[in-house]
């Protein structure tokens, strides 16, 4: 009986000792990046990101155009094949 009481007291002590740290973690002020001033590094990073976004957009447009051209060629070949088949049936 005394051992279980001692264990219960130790567990309760450990739990209560952990509470102030947990409470502190919850009440610590959060960092608000919007209210902080913009640094030179932030401006440079934003500029580089803008360049990368533009390059990605150009690459995507080129890929889309290539895909559209390939689809158009395939559609034309299919239409030509249908015309050829129709002429054979005559």
C-alpha cells in the first residue's frame, strides 16, 4: 500500500512539474511575419521567386503548345485516314 502511494505521489509530482512548461509554450507570443519589416534578403528572394515563376509559366506554355500541335497533327492524320478509307470503299 505504501509503495502505490509513493508511486502515485511521484507521478503526480512529475505531472505537475510539466505543467508550467506546457503553459509557457501555449502563452509564448507567436511570430507574425506580416508585421515584420521587409529585409533586403526578403526582397531579393521575392524577386528571384518572381523570375522562377515567369520561367515556369513560359515553359508550361511551350509544353502546352507542343501538346496542342501534336494533337492537331494526330487529328489531321486520323481525318486523312478516314478520307482514304472512304475513297477505297467507292
